[in-house]
């Protein structure tokens, strides 16, 4: 299992802290039932943290006319909305909720040039909260496809997630399926697609980043 670079420091600190705590428990309590249970819990927590930062080696499903999933998770919103930050027009919002058990690497849903990028500091509402897209810490990234369509997507921190990492840069071209960044500990991705896009998923569907086709762009 590969570990994402964003997890190296946290995993190292976790190993040291949990190791010290468990060492002290065993030193003062010896191998009692309670100390063994504490050790099992400590090891389980460390494995959970390590598993959270896994980075799967997947080949992206490249399709110029399609929008692929930017993250692993569950489709929680499909709706026609007005996007006021950059697109300033009506579009179709498709949101993917990532639980703490999902892979939290994010990928570009389409290929093209990043013509807008902005980081927004904010609150930490639960990721499925309707206002999390506007209130939480987040990044907004708009990518112009070679055929002219613009897709905006957001990385949104959640109640547990406290850090959004984004590699997007304005003016730089990225390939479909290339890494966008990482959200640490539970979060959401919002996609804002052009009207006329054919949505190929439904609410409640489980999707896989880099693999699941979310929509076909209008011709």
C-alpha cells in the first residue's frame, strides 16, 4: 500500500506519540488486561491513521468528452444551482461526500488549463451540511476544457477535516486524472458542470476517483 506524501509527518508523529503512551502504560501497569486493551486500541488507531493516507495506484479513465470522479465517495447532491463565485451562471452541481474510510486523494475531473484558483479560509461544518460549500475552508478551481467548456470544482473541508491541500496553479495545464491535492480527515468535493451535461450518476451512488464517469459534457 502506498502512502501519500501528505501523510508522512502525521503518521510519524502518531507513531511516536502512540508509542510513548503505550510504552508508559506497559511500564506502569505491566501486562494487565486493561493495558493490553489499551495497546490494541492504540495500534488500531495508528493503523486507521495510516490507512487514511493511502494513495491507490489507479490508471485514469481518460475521456475528453467526460467528467470523471474527482474523489472516492458517495453522491449526495445533484441539483441545478447558480454558481456565484466564478461561473456566475446556472449549472449542475454534483457533490461527492468522502467518509473517513474513503481514499482522500483528489484528482482533476477534466483536463485543461486552470483559469481560476482561490483558497477560502472558513468554518468546519459537517461536510454534508448545505452551507459547507459556502462557509467551510475550501478551494475553488476552474478548468477550461480544450473544447471551451469550463468546469469548476471545490475541495471542501468537513467537521473532522481541518486541512485542504491543493496543487492547482492558475495558468497551468493539467491532465484529466492528475492529482489535484488531498483533504485530511473527512470532506466533500463539489463539481459545477455546464447546463446540458448528461449526468450519469444518481444520488446515493458510490463512485471511485479517476474511474467513475460522472457526466458527459455538452457537445
